[in-house]
């Protein structure tokens, strides 16, 4: 594979942490309202990220960011929050081994949205891989 190691390593770490998120969340939401669990999770993320940003010297005044940046970061935050609420509800009702793969259909949607809105043009080989992911999600989400 001829790809930059930096983004690929971070993406693999993201996948590993996302997998742990599903497992820890499934255990953690037993007997707890999924919305409350999402609030607790979000609070932990806020504290950890704020500490990280300050500790690494990356803090700057967020009010100095351009309006367009604020708009899209707020929209991204709203989408993230909605995703987490839906994800935790799905985990509370379903099996983690079925919920997580369906959640990953987001990969397919990212490719479609990036094509439509960002002008990205995946190759035929990349579209084939995206289609295989969609097929895999379908297979994994079917009842046993």
C-alpha cells in the first residue's frame, strides 16, 4: 500500500477507539437512559479535549475564528450530537455487533456526500471498495 503513514495510522487508531466506544458504551448503558449516557460521554470528551488543548499549548481564542468556520463547526457538532444520540439508542436496543457495522455505512455516505458537495472524484477501484463496504454492512446487519 502506497499511502502516507501519518493519516493511515491516525485512521487505524480512530477505528480502534471507535470499536472500544461501542463495547464500553454497550456495557455502560445497561440500566441507564441512553440520552443521559450520551451527556456523560460528551462531558468526559469536553474535559479531556480541553485539558489536551491547554496542555499542548494549542489554545487560542475561539471567538477569533471566522464566521464560516464557526458555522460549519457548529453544524458538525450538531451532526455529531445527533449521531451519538442515535448511536446510543441503537446500542441500547440492539447488539453491538449489528449496530456498529450499520453505523459504519457513514463511510459510504461520506464518499457520496464528498462527491456531491466537495467535488471529490473517487476512482472506479475506490467506488468498488465503497460498494463492498455497503454490501458488508448489509450482510453484518441482517438478523442471524
